């Protein structure tokens, strides 16, 4: 998603994984991308935060599935 990426013209589409911590910056980068590359598809490859698959220790454990759920709720409601 770098503004001066020389590889973007040589591919059919671009795949990205958004940063976990800065959704507002990611939204700005997407807007800029659409403006500069209106006909090149962009695919979001992954979204969320890292968790331990079997961790059900509640919201206070940052590696739990509950923390992942809270992340989605918080992010989607912003």
C-alpha cells in the first residue's frame, strides 16, 4: 500500500492485510488507493487479530477468542 510502489502496475490485483491497530489510517490508505488505481481490484486477505484457537479465557486475555470478538465489535462500530 505504499504510494510509490513500482510493482502495482505489473499485477492484476493487489492483496493486503490491514493493520490491527490503526483502522483510520487504513481507511485513508484505501481511499487514496481507489483514487490512484480506480480500475485495479484490491483484496483484503485477512482481518482481525492473532489469537490462540482454543483459548476461551475471556476478554481480558488478549490471545482469547473473546478478545477477537471484542476487537471485531469495537472496530465495526467505529
